[in-house]
């Protein structure tokens, strides 16, 4: 074949490849490689945490294992972070991100979400001795109060939107942030109510404050690239898991709470 026919054939192939919807890319990649890559932060109980290094466990780790089994694919965890979550998704570092991710309008503008797995909201956690001091946002947002927050996610967004008088301190390591409150270097944190319950159990000095009546309400779901076919496949898996009560069982296992 001389150069012109080869170029013509390449042009025709490129044209038809361009007609294939990008939605097929994720599933095609998973099938071709036999792996599904799941992004996790590994610092957010009960959804995902890393302990010891390289070993992940939690609610969404169990869910990721279920998804990999459903796809007949090997599960590969990819470490991400709250500040780089959307950047890593755009860079194609993982096929799906799991681990307590809240649906937000900002994220939904550039990505897709699976059907929600549960609903939660922001609530305070503080030393039990200070529990009565921090019942409301007005009580928290006062001069002399130090509010601590991990950067890059909805916790920081909520804190910045709600706090104008109290001192706001960023603590990069979400795995150790609650020790800062225990040790008195901060007074209160506002995070998802589900996390306040878990951390209050792990740290007897801390109390979850009104976790049944959080300040906000948001749904948690799995973060996906803009790939409608992949979303449909994930939602189908979730629907079948819910139909047999398996997803509810996993959530109950790690939180002690039956989802709504």
C-alpha cells in the first residue's frame, strides 16, 4: 500500500473512531486491562482509611470490592486527596472515586455522580466538656473560638461560608485532626455527622453534637468521569446491590445506622 491509501485509510478510521461516544471509554478500558481503578483519600472514617500504609478498609472499600467483583475486574486503589480530587479525576487517574464524597453543584458541573448511597450533613464535634457551648452556628462563630477544618472539600467550604468571627485553622491531615481538639489546640470541628459519631466512639473525650439534626443536608455518591455509559453501569450495580439489601448491610456494618 502506498502512502496515499494509507493516509486515506487512517483518515477514515479516525473519522469513525470520532463517532464512537466517549461514554464507551471507561468500560472499554476496564475490559481491556481487567482492572478497575478506585480513587480514595484513605483518611475519612468510616468510608475509607489507610492503616497500615497500603492497606485500605472501610465502608467504600467493601463497596469497591463488590463493584470489582461485579465487573469481574481486579481492584486497584489509587490514592487521591480532597484538594486534588477533581484534578485527579480530570487527569484520568482513576475510573471512579469513592470514600464519602458529597454531591455538590460545583463538582457536578465537570463530572457525573452515581445514584446516592446515603444522606448526611455537617454537624459539630467538640470536647464533651464544651458540648453545651457549641449547639448552634451562632455559638460556634464567636471570637475566642478556634474552629479546625481539613482543606479541600465540603468541610472547608461550609466552614468558610459559616465562620466570620471565630478563628479558622486548616489542618492538612484529616487522620489526626481530632487529636487537635482532644489536646485543646482547637475547640470544634464541623464535619459530616456520620464522622462525628465514629470519632466520638474512638475518642471518649469528644462528643458528637446533635448528629441527628445537622446544619445541612447533602447526599453522598460515587464520583465519575463524564461517561454516561459508565454511570449507567455503576447505577445498575448499585440498584441490584440495594435490591438484595447488600449495600444497606455494608453501610450498617460500618456505621451502625441503617440508611434512609
